[in-house]
């Protein structure tokens, strides 16, 4: 993905605010988990955890069975580099087999209902079980996604859990400024035209002038910024 940035002072004000909000959550909450997909936003947050020596937060990754293969090795590299333990969870194989037998393997391309059922089985069902045991979930979501009721804080009513969106006010250009300036390790897949990475069959390369999430569920025609799997609605 092509990146554009320049040195500008307001960026460092955001950085100070970001640091303050990390300290706030650590001081005021105990039962915390970090939901991440190893996208560049998450790796930006990892770097700050490492700098501040924050190693006691539960971190989890959902291996849907459809992820890009290089993510498996990349998790091991991040664990080693930042002295982290990213817990990997898998969907219910019984539900996946039932879906495949009834609709076929790639039926999610046929219509949005079947796609969302696939997301429900491979992501949401296990995500609900994981987050049930925590009081607050940290996310790397930004304001170019769906709108939240409470900006940085979003109360997920169905799951009865608080979501703390540390990067809500950040633009991806700001994040890449910091990533490149401090040589933060990210997945090499971003060098090949991908901008927002999800399951492999549901993600494609995009042109730089398109919306950053236009490569997600690319066959669906509605507004690119409103395409979601259901984890963060």
C-alpha cells in the first residue's frame, strides 16, 4: 500500500494523547483483553505496549481457517520480538462442516446473508465466548469505520462489554508515519497492494485512491466503509 506522510507537529500531540489513554486504561481497568487481527493498527499498539513494558494484557487472534498463510509465522515473530503471548483461537469445526455441506465452501460469494453466516461461524461465535470473560476490550478501530456512540469508548450492548478504541481519532497516514519513522515491524503483505487484511478469499489488492477498506468483501456493492463482519457493531 502506498503511504503518504510528512513531518508535522500535530501528530506528536496525538501521540501524547494516545500515551495518556493507554495509561488511563491500565490504571482504571484490570480485566482487559486486546482483540487484534495483526493489521497495521494492532502492530502500532503492540509497539507501545512494548515501550511501556505492558505485558499483562490478554491478547487474542482469531484464526478463521481462511487467513493468509503467512500470518501463522508472523504471529511467532511478533511474540518473540515484543515478548508477547498472542492467544490464537479457532472456530467450531462442526459448524463449519455443517455450513459447507449445506451451502458449499465458497457460497459466501453468492449473497450477503451467506457471507454474514460465514462470518458468524468463523469469527463472531468464538469472539463472543472469548470476550464474555472480560470487562473491557481494546481495539484498533478508527473513525473511518462504523460510527460509535461514545467515540473512544463504545458500549457493546449485546455482549455487555466496553470497547476502548485507542486509535479512534487516528488516520492511517498518521499511523504509517510512526511505523516508518521508528521501523515498526508489520506484515510484508502491505507491500503488495493490500490495505485492510481479513480472510484471504474475502480480501483483495486495491488501488491507492480507493477507500482503505474497499478490498474487503470486494464483490459487495454497498458503501465500503460500512462493510463489517459483525465483531464491532
